[in-house]
C-alpha cells in the first residue's frame, strides 16, 4: 500500500470515529476510511503512512521476542549494584 494512502485512510478513520456521534462501530469506520480516503489526502503525510505500515506489519512468531532467563537460573555474573548486597 502507498504510504500516503495509508496515512489518508488513518486520518479518515480517526475523523469518522471522532465526529460521528452514536453508532460508530469499528467496521463502519473502516468502510468509511476505505471509501473516502481521497478526501483526506491534504492531511496525509508520507512519513506517518510509513510508520503506520511498519507498526501494522505482522512479525514472525520468533521474531521480536526477547529471550529471558529462567527465574531459577542465576546469571553468570552478578549485576554491579548487587555485588555488595548480602
């Protein structure tokens, strides 16, 4: 997807959810954004679109996870602040 289009669709989605009182379901807002994004091009920014697309990109299951040590397994060296604690 084009970053400008993504940014314009996001602007349309936000506008719809903020302006429409009463029934503003997620699905309605998405349909509005997909159908009316061109009207929001003046408020779109390519950088915001790139950021939105990066955040929305699915990650691999093992991709962004941080491996943590098990609670029962001590670190090889103690932290400098903990060295003096008995």
